[in-house]
């Protein structure tokens, strides 16, 4: 059953084309994920679908009731069923100011309660903890209708999507399957582009070489020698002219074939990232950080107790748990030198947190990163390029950047600083999927130790060699590949399965 049809829609801001698509259709039962880099127009497309924004051209036809979960706006609580209010733990009206996670739960509960057949969601899990994300997944799988969702959560897109719409330079490309299927199809497409580009380049070079050789032959044809008589000279000139005309005609024919070749552009490729070990201070002791009976409280509330264990140099440690259990607190305890936390003497700590206090607003992106880095400018610019800071954009002052751009600048400054132990608090927030994948490459190549807080299950599974899980007021350090105890920590097993 057709729920929505968008025909020949276009939307521009100034002279920049944001969205252009001939035909988009949404059918009952579909689960569509919308992906693309930040600023490509994903939210603009959703707003046109829900009739919050008029396209410059084309039409959007709705054939059912629609529910919308916006990224920023907050709907009224009215209309939330008692069942959804209970399931999503929506707080009572006016009892206190709602947190980001509570506001998100309220939006989701209102959308599901609406009995709409088409649910549109813009980053609905950005403030949810692991349990909230899993509940959202389940509700979207069970939803009686179609779902269209913008998300930078790869695991979520893998779990629920039946197709992916990619927005790239204003165009919308549709792929069947979930995000993993989309990545595989993109990989095959990229391989095909390289194959076609290489064949085009070889054929063009072959033809150009043939044209050059014929041109040389044409130029090498000699005039009649002075010893020849007039009749012989005229005959020689005629034969040379005929040969030259034939060769020149051949050159023109080859050039025509070159002009008729379908031009294949060279596919884009990213420079590899390789940290210079000459600038890296190694930790030679057996442990980078160790914990002995480490506990933490917030007022009278016990966050966690009795964290024990050691982190060996080079480990990548993911800190996981629900909101409010003390994950960020643990990073602060390490930085502050809390008793029970032992840090190797040669450890240099770099700390990334949401306050972004390490940035000078009056300096450029490049200047901010360079001032604490021993790496070459070329390498710094390579890493910045992977984070979508390309070419002259690196000279933009921090005070002119968006929140997400500042976030990435602060992250790059920590990674490229003179540190061998990094503490990262939610490093994947505000990052689109391609930038998140670039960050994964940087983390994998970083030769030092990293302890990072994250709710992103795919990111943790791909990056972590060890996990510190915090649940039921207890923190446990585990080797992700050799953990055998469950202790009721179902989150662990969902992460490493």
C-alpha cells in the first residue's frame, strides 16, 4: 500500500541545490534509513515529507496519517497513551525540567500513540542510553506501518532498515537492505568505478599514443631532394602529400574516437593515516593505568564500587552502561589522580569531554590543532580532511564554527596532541556515519592507550579490546574476547555478540 509519493521535488538555498529527486515512494511495511554527511539535506528532506517545508518545485502527496519525531522541537504531551507513557517512562507534567533523554522519550511515546501509519524520525536516539535504543529498535520493528529515520547509529540502521536512501550532493540514491548491505553495495560500486576509470584511462592513453605516432610519421615525410628533376619532384610531392593526408586523416579519426569516449572520473580516495612513531612517547611499564578498589559517589548516591584491574599499554577500553551510572565520573577520577587509580610515570593524558575547553575561539582549526601537536602540518591536514575539514576550511576560526564542527576540532586536537593515553567522553556524538567511520580508522591506528565512553554498540564492538561495564552500582573491567562471567550484565553480551 502506497503511503507517500514525492514527484520531481527540488529544494535550494541561495544558489546551492540541497535536494533533487524525480520520484520517491514509501510503502506500508518499509523501514527506510536516510544517510549522508552533515549538511547534505537529510533534515530538509524530512521536513518536506511532513509538509513543514515547501519544495521549490514538485509535489509531496500523503495518503495516510503521519507522526513526526523532530530533532529539536518538543511536542505537547497531549495524546500520549497511558501504555506508551508507562513503557517509555514519560515523567509527569511540570514535576521538573526534563533532561534530553526524557524529552526524547516523550517525543517517541507521542509519535507511537498517534496511531499514524507513517512515522518520520530525525535522530530519535541521540539522547537515549543503551536500553532506550534497544527499546526504540523493538518498537520500530513492531510498528504497524512504515518508518523513515535519519540516524548516525549504524547498529540501529542494521537492525531495523529494509532500504537506505543516501543523499549526496543533492541527489538521492536508493539501496535495498540495511546499512551493512548499503556499505557492501557502495563498495562494489566503487570497485566498478575504479575498473571503468582504469579501462577508460588505458584506452585513452592507447589512442593518444597512436595519434602521436601517426603525427610524427606525418611530420617526418621529407620534401623532394634537390637532385630530382621537375617531373620526379612533382610525382614525389604528390605521393608525400597523399601519405601525409592519409596520416593526418588517421590522426583526426583517432582524436574523434578519443572525444567520443565516455569520460570516467577518477573515484575519490582518502589518504591513509599512519602515526609517526618518532613523535610518540612509549609507555614501557606493564600497565598504563590500574585500579584498586576504586569507588565513586554522587552526593549520597553510590555510582559504582570496587573497580579493580589493570589496563596494558595499547589497549582500547570501552566504558559502557546506562545514563547516570558514573561513566564520565570514572574518566574524571583518572584525570584528577584519584586514590586507587595508578597511572604510569611516562603516561601523558589527553582528555576529550563535551565542554570543549581546549579550544581557542580566536584561532583557526589548524592553529588550534598545531599548537599542541608534534606531527607535520601535512599529516594534521590529512586527519582533518578525514573529519571533513578539507582544503581552506582548516583556516576557519573556531568562533565561526557550528557545534558539531567545534566538537570535531576538539577531538582532532586531542588525537594529534603530544599524548599517549587518551580519555574520550562520547567521541561519536554529532558525527555523521562517514566521519564516525573515519574516527574508527584514527582510533585503530593510534599507537597509544584509549579509554572511551560510548553508547554506540557497533563502535564499541569494532574498537574495544576491553570493556569497563557499570551496572547495579558495580564496575567491572573485562577483556572483551575472554569474558566468561555474566553477573547479570546483559549489556556486555549484547555488545560483544
